[in-house]
C-alpha cells in the first residue's frame, strides 16, 4: 500500500511539474497543473499547521516549532509559485 501511494503521488506530482514547465503545452493547461500542485502543497501545509495547533495543548515547544515550520514552508511556497507564475 505504501508503494502504491508513493507511486501515485510521484506520478501525479512529477508529471504535473513537467507539464507545467513544458512550452509545448498550452498555457491554460499548464496553469491548471500549477493549480493542482499548489493545492497539494496547501493541503500538506494545512496538515502541518493543524497538527501544530493540536499539539500546542500537550507540548508547547513542539507546537510552536510545527507552527513555525508550517508558516516557513507557506512563505517559501508562495515565493516559489510567484516566480513560476511570472515565468509563464
């Protein structure tokens, strides 16, 4: 099961990244794939932030570290996607 999920995520994400960079594909399709990638990363960042909020009640240091990590990844992702969007 682990390998199946890993294979599917690798197929979808790497395929989406390659299609979004290809100049042979039309812009609306490339932007659709960029949006799919962005939604995946937003979901992952949301899980990290949600876990940080839940853990903060039990262990404040770990909760703050998870929140800090989530906001750091969110900030870096926004910067990266702005760069990718401007290139298109």
